[in-house]
C-alpha cells in the first residue's frame, strides 16, 4: 500500500474528522511526500464548516514511528523544513485537535502529537524524541512546544537521551492527557469528540489562541462574542436545563 495521509469521518461522532497516518510497512513512518501533503490536507479540513474537531491517529497498532529513514538521504535542511511546516500547520488548525496514540509515537510522530491540542494514549504506547540518536538538531519551534508540554527538565531528558518512555511517565510529565486500557482508546476518543463538538466553537477558538500565546486579539474575540449569539444561547440553555445549540462557525 502506498504511504499516505487520509481523512475519514470519525466513528460515532458527527462533526469529527479522523486523519490517519498510513504507512504500515514502516510503522507509519512519515515520508517526504506525506510531510508535504499534510498542510494542504489540513487547510481543506479547516475550510470545511462541517468539521468541528480533528483526530490524528495511525493505521493499525502504531501511531507513527518517525520519519522514513530512507528519505533522510535527501538534504537534511529540506527534510526538517517539511516536518516543521507540517507541524506548524497542525498546531495552527483552528479547531480542537486530538492525537489518539497506540504503539510507537517516536521522532516525527512525537512532533505531530505534540502539535495537537490534546493527546490520549492506549496503555503500552511508547514515546520518544530521538534526534540525538541521529545527530540531528531538533528545530527550535518543536523544542519550545515540547518544553511547554513537559517542562524544561523532562524536555532535556527526552532530547538528550532519545530514550523511550511509557504511558505512565508520559502522563506524569504532561506529554499525554489521558491513558486508556487496551481496547478502550477508540471508545473514549469518540466519546470525548462528541463533547468537543457539543461545546461552543467560539470559546474553543479564542481559548486556543490565548493558550498558544496569541494575546493581542481580546477585542476581536469580544466582537465575535457579541455577534455570535453563543453566549445568549448558552445561558438560555442552562436556565432551561437543555443542551445548548451553538451556531458560531456553522
């Protein structure tokens, strides 16, 4: 099967799209073509008003084992630039993103998972940031993103050693948000995705900008809130003890 990224509707969660990393012959390693394809795929999904949340996962029992080493024969700067562009496009996706991790999440896989808003993992998953094993300088933007998740000491441990860590340690350091028993990840991701699509996209979009460090748009989001009707709907639904019907972004 040709290595590819594919977008499919999520099981049991309307409004959610699943992007699947598919290169099973190489544990879903990312080829140069896959790195190149991701920003365009994300741009199309961001423009789709029916998409309210995105799940990133790997085909089968592995999330992503990193970059396809055979493509590292290409110029190193070009390879890294492709990965950084893909990572930044994922981080900038305007709607909630969740990485659903099974098996190996290593190198470029960890880079992609860290660029998602949230990370849920199945017990037994292994995480590693491995440039020190190849003599590669990890990009500054990726290093900052990793550090913001796990803190300076844990980031240095991962980057200096290249060692793999298990889900218990990943949860403790903040690299993942939830760990699920074997066989339960898909159910939990679908359940939580339904929660995400039922909440206000206005709140989510503003919160994502603020949490990620863009703090110069308070006036913009105040204006959006005044014109959206989401606040009035949320208060009315609360008083009427019913689920809100938010319309911002629809």
